[in-house]
C-alpha cells in the first residue's frame, strides 16, 4: 500500500532531485535482478527525493509488461522504505492502464505517463488517454509532455479538475511559452519537473518557469555531483552552476552526442566507468564504444567527481 497520498507525494517530489535508475541486464539481456537490487540500494542511499523505475533511462520502452511490473516490484522492495518509488506507463492506452494497475499492485507511490505509442493524437485524444489511466489507479499520475503528447494548458486544467490523483507535469519540450501557460493556469495544483535530455543543462532557466526539480540521469553514476548541482540550482548560484557545467556537464554532452540514443547508453557507460557495471543496453540502442567509455572515464576523473563509495561495486 502506498505511503503517500497523491498530493503528499507531489509535496515530497517537488523539493528534491529525482532520478530514473537504469535497468540492469545480464549477458543475455535478461533483467539481472541481483545487480538491479545492488544498484537500487546504492541509489537510495544518497538522499534523492524519488526514484522512477522502468522509465526512459531504465529502458522501460524495451521491457515487456511482465518485466516492467517485476522491475517496479523489485524497486519497491529494495528502496520503497527509504524513498518514494514511481513506475512508468506507456504504449497504447490499454497497455498504460495495465502498467498503472500493476504498478499500484507492486506498491509504487506514483506513475509517469509516457506518450502513447507511435500514433499522432490531438487534445481530446490525449484527454481520453490520461482519463483512462487516472481512472484506473489511485496513485499519483504525472504526465510527460513530449513527442506526440503535447498537452495544452486547457487540457491540463480539465484533467486537474477531473482527477485528484493527477499531480504533476514533466516537460521535455523546452517551449517556454507553452510551459508558462500551463504553470500560470494550473499554479500550485500541480508540481512541475524538467525532463529535457541531460536536464542539468536546462535546470537553472527552467527553475524560473516554476520547475523546482528535474530528473537527473547522471545521478545513476555520480550521485554526489548530481545532488551538489541540484543544490546549486535551487540556491540559484549561477557561478557554481556554470563552473559545474564547464567542468563536467558540457563535455559529457559532447560524448553523448556522438551517436543517436547515447542519452541512455552513456548512463550505463558512466556506471561502467565508475566500477558499477550495469550490463549492456538492449537494441535498438547501442553501447558506448571502448573509446567512448575511456573518454568518459577520463572526464569523470578529471572533473574529480568519482563517487566516494565506488569501491562498493565489487562487494
């Protein structure tokens, strides 16, 4: 049973850093449950405000519904007593409803609703999609504003009026005018989080729009640095943010941008670089090359951000 009512969950998430743990795979690209448990235990030990299992960085798009439910169940079992665990829902509306019900049954506190699979859709279709998911579960639901799921302010307000468990708006468009309209109209009824790739790059300006938090992929492998960066953002310490951007984040983006799909692959590359190998990514993604991993390892060490407890990887 969830420990947080939907609005309590929103209050918990809005004032802390969020992260999406990678899903660990073995040599045959099956979910490696023992390795996943170790990774979750490490992730939950650094003071993050929420963990989203089977999300984008967790390659949720490559998991079967059964695998997704199991990954969420494991996350709740390992970390749920220390940090709120949320799940993801995607695919068709029917599959998203199935994901939502499985997540609630597994004890997840909330849900990130990903864009519907493939098809284009307009506002009434998006409204019906979110209606179905929010109606299927009592846990908090956050919509992900990206790709073919771009929610107008009017749609967001209609959903907020209908569903008390609709609690959050995550943006990956960076459309300042559109996001401003949503925040201005919905106000404190929702909480807002940044979801642009490598969100640290956009964190300071998005804070000005009302996005008090964001999801950090790099928290997976440099959690202390990620938390320090988030603290700088919340203090609006522009000098400290700029220093960290130049020292690590921007050079990291240069490696990420070498190959399409590296936004996820580089996170597993980072774990390999710090001695906490989480296995390969599943197709259609591809792993970093040996050169890419070597460059990332050198960057982590040059930036001085190797985790203090990296030696626990072999324990």
